[in-house]
C-alpha cells in the first residue's frame, strides 16, 4: 500500500511549525523518489506534541512528535514510513495517554480525517444524524435534542432544546440559524479546532437545526482572527452544497437549507448574541435589550436560533445515537461531553474532551501535568478572561455548571488557564477590569464606566492609597456591574476580580506589607 502521511494544517499546529515540516517531508520524498500521499488533517488537540506527524502503513496508524524540520531526514533514515522506531516515535496515537483518556464524541474525527473530504466524513459516521432527522417530524427532532440534556456550550449553559422549541413554535415567513463562532476568550480553541478539523459536522448540525425549527437559512459568524477557519468553512460549505447536503433539497428531501460564512470585525462583545446579530445586520456591534428574545425576534426581526459551534456540532451525535446515549455521559444537569481547553503555564496543553464530572484537580494535575515551569500551581482561571480564579483549595470542584456556580465560578466556554505561584493576583484583577474597559460596547453605564473606575481603583490599591477604602469601593463596583450590566461582559467581569480578592487577599496588601510578609 502507498503510505499516507498525515500532517496537520490546523492553526495551532501551523503556529508550531507544521508547514515547514510538511515542506521538508515533501522535499525528502521527492529527493528519495518515494511515492506517498500527504494528507493535511486537523490537529487531535494534543498541542504539546505538535507538529504531530502520523503515518498510515501496514502497521496501522503510527504517530511521531513533536517533529522538527531537523528530524525529517532521520525519520526517513529510520524507516518511519513503515512505522519504525525513532526518538520522536509515539506509537498508536489512540493510545497516547492524553488522547486515550478522552471520551471523543463531538471531536471523534478531528485529527483522523481529511477535513475537506466528504467521503471520509461519511466513512467515519458523518451525515447519519442528518439522514435520521430528515425522516422525522420537526417536533420529534426538538424533543430528542431536549431529552439529550444538551446545553449551550458557549458559556451560558442554556438548554438547546428549549431554544429550538421556541423558534419552532413561533410563526414566521422566515427563520434563521446563526452559529456563534466568535470565539474571543483567551485560552479557548475548541470552535477553531472543529471548523478547521471537521467542518462538515458543524454544517450537519446546522442543517438539522434548520429542519427542526423550519429555518431555511444559516449564518456562521467567525471572528476575523481565524483566517484559516474562515477559509476551511467557506470551502466546506461549497463542497456540501455541490454534494446536495445543502440547498433546496437537503440530501434529496423536501427540506431546504443553505448557509454562508460571515466574518466579524474584531469586537469581543460580538460574542454576545444580540451584539452578534447587530453586526450580522451591518450595524454597530452593541448589545440589545431583552426582551424580545432572539428566538422570537432575532436576525432581521425574525425567529432565530443562536447556538455556539460546539452545541451545533454535538447535535449530529445526538440524532445518530439517540438522546439516551448522549445523556448517559455527565453528571447532574450537565449531560454529554465537554471539550476542556487546557492552556497557560501547563505542561500538557491542549483540548481534552470528556464527560462532565472530572474534578478541577484531576484536569490540572493528572491531565495537564501541572505547570510547565515546574513551580506550584497557584490559581486556575476557568471560563476565559471573565472566569473566576480558583485556588488549590477548590480543586475538588467537579466540572459541572451547577457545581461551579455554587463556588462563585462559571465554566463558560470551558477554557482553563493555569498560573504558577509567581502570578500576582492583583495584576490579574486589574487586567480583568482593563479588558472590560477596552472591550465594552459602551451601551450601558455599569460596564462602560464601572470598568474604567475599577481599573483606577485597583491602581490606587497597588500604590497603597487608602487600601481598605478602595477595596470596599472595588466590591461595590463589582456588585453594580454584576447586577446592572446589560450583558455578560460587564456582568461577568466581577468574577475574576472578586475571586482574586477573596482567595488571594495577600496579593492586595500594600507593597511594604507584602514585602515584609515575603
């Protein structure tokens, strides 16, 4: 058999040198006169091993990584096209501990198939959910999604089925499906991995959502900082349309559904659904007051389903395997799997898909391997730049929406950023306020003014100016922002600030006092 060499062209792998490795391998094949097929797959998400090159040969699928350009000649000399040993040899990728411990449902094909091969997508179980949906009544599709317990993976955790039912039950001459791919949180990359590594699963999920709710048009709103994802999704939509997966007769059925990609202009606040809708309509990206809910009056005033990438990409497995199958994973009201994105000062950074329920300590210590610096873990921020900082004393918290809420935290988009004991939590709290001040759309006063005043007040604390009075003022500002802001940007900024203040009070002491304590 002609060996196939898999080299990721996912953004994360490219940032680590995958393109240079690919060119070096192409050159070596040509110089040695060896016939082989190079497949540009997506990443499996074990970024600490990227660029990870895989070979499909008689021995099966064999991985090597992280591969450097300087390793390429040695790989060929050692016979890596036959799966032979080399210092970069990792063996069967499915048995690499970081990957073997996962429960891959949504990300089952990422890193395995050619992202733009519809044939490969179908060979690995793709389109089964859509074919089943076509044969069902819309209300039955909505019920299956509801019964699965699937909740919004974008951060809010709102039940997906309830949102779909609202749109289904609202009469209108036009309805829309909008995919929120404005993945703006630091340390999050799950949406990008799906769009670059398995784009057809998102297309399939959106088509199912359209059939379930009576929507015939869909939009994927992707952040401008994701050029590779934009290009991959545009190409995948073209391929799906040409194959009849999209169009006036979805897979030859009586259902019509088509979609297109739209690119954002760089505003973090457009990750909030109503700001996103304004942007899609060509307006300034500012928050809308609710009600009316987007499910009733959304895009262009029509009923609109707005779901995150991972929410929609999880739908095909629910339709294929059934509600009970999906619901069997997880705990409490958090059902199914969640793609945890491990980043920051951590040894094994990457995406880890698993059922809800692992403790934060297991994720950081066992899966992440502790800090890359080798110093003790001081804090973990969960949920992006607006997430709370958890100290080691809270590492027994299960990864579950309600359990995190009980401890004044939030899962958000499931991004985890690890900090060692050199982190200054006063500076982290200041960063949260400054971030909000910079990214605020300016629509509401608590966010627009509160974040600026919060930054100034924390600066006064750092300078030792009336620390007790200013600490009280920060708390008061946080309460105002939390309960008075129109959207989650201002409403969630208090989470990192107050958690830093609550769990690491020593970092907020005046400089001379802190120096004496050290």
